């Protein structure tokens, strides 16, 4: 099956999961929250959404394995593996903040080849596959053309369980606050990456993210013409757990600032 055919079907799976999440948001009971770790929350919504996604993806590519946040499937495939975050922005969901998403990526051997990020609240589906443009709801998207940090809007995420680098993080935050148009923290890394891909942000940076938080967004940013690197400028963002995604025009300038602190 061609990647484009697979992508079309994954988009539909993401929307099925999104419809379930949207429905449950109307009646969600915060007492149903469980804790996986410090400030790391999960609910039946995450788990059921993941089961919906896994069931749908099993039909598309039966030989593929799974890397899932909620561990509803954990068997690895030899060639293909799906990387799934069924509800990226769980904290937002629990508190009724309308920024959360479904994130699904496909990895072939060691290469990310497909990504879908479905922002549930705005019904915006971002998607891309290797060799093709990136799309938002059927329209081709591209990164922005701003060429300096001073005119850029930049997104980030805050540490929520590992505070060992908090001092360096806040120093970087302070410098960027004074140098760019503004800093935003939406609470869903997948959405931050999608917004970078379509030009709403010029860049997004964060550290200590998991593969399922970023895999789909990485594909979409790259296919939209952007850069995704770690803090040394290398491509290994999932392995290093450091991510800087940009429109490709401010990469050098922004990386120079980040490297002062990391």
C-alpha cells in the first residue's frame, strides 16, 4: 500500500478518536483521573481513545508494531511501528482548556515517514508523509517566511516533572522573552509543532519530550519546509529528548541562543 493511501486512512482514524474525545469532554468527571507520575495524569478517555486508534491502525497495516503512550499495545514490528499519543494535552483536557490533540506517526525501520496531528477543538487535521507536502484540512501548508528571531512568535513547553534544568530553562526563557515577538505555551507539543508547520509559530522548543509527543509533528514540520533538530543541530530529536523546530530561516540564530544554556 502506498504511503498516501495509508495517510488518508490514518486521518480518518484520528478523527474517530477525536470525536470520542470531544464527546467525553462534555461530561468528563475529574474524579476519574489517575496519576502515572508527578503531574503526569491519565483518564479512561486517553486509554479508550488509544484503543480506538490501535483497532483502526491494525486494519490498515496488520504487520506493524506499536509504541503507545498508554501501553494498550506494546509489541514492536520489524519494519513498521506506529507511534501514538491518543490525547496530547491531557492536563488541558482535564481542566477544560481547549487545546489538545490526537497524534499518530508511522516509523519505517528508523525513519519517520508519516504523521497526523488532529486538533480536536478546532477540527483541524494536520498531516504529511514522506515525499509529499504537508496539509491542513486538505490545503497545502508551509512554514512562515520570517527570517529573524526578533519578528518571531515562539512556542515552548514547561518542565512538569524533571526540574533539574529549570534554572537554565528559565534563563533561556528570559532571554527569548526580551528578543522575540512573544512566547506561548499551549500545553500540547503536537499542536505546537503543527502550528509551526503552518506558519502560526516560527519555532517551538522543549526538552524531555517522549517519542509519542513529537513524532507526528516532526514529519509535518519537515514536509512543510521547516527544520527539526536537537540542541547540537543534529537530527536525532527523539533519542536526545531535545527538540527545536523552526521555519528553517531562524534555525541558526535561535540555536545559538539555546546553546548558551543547553
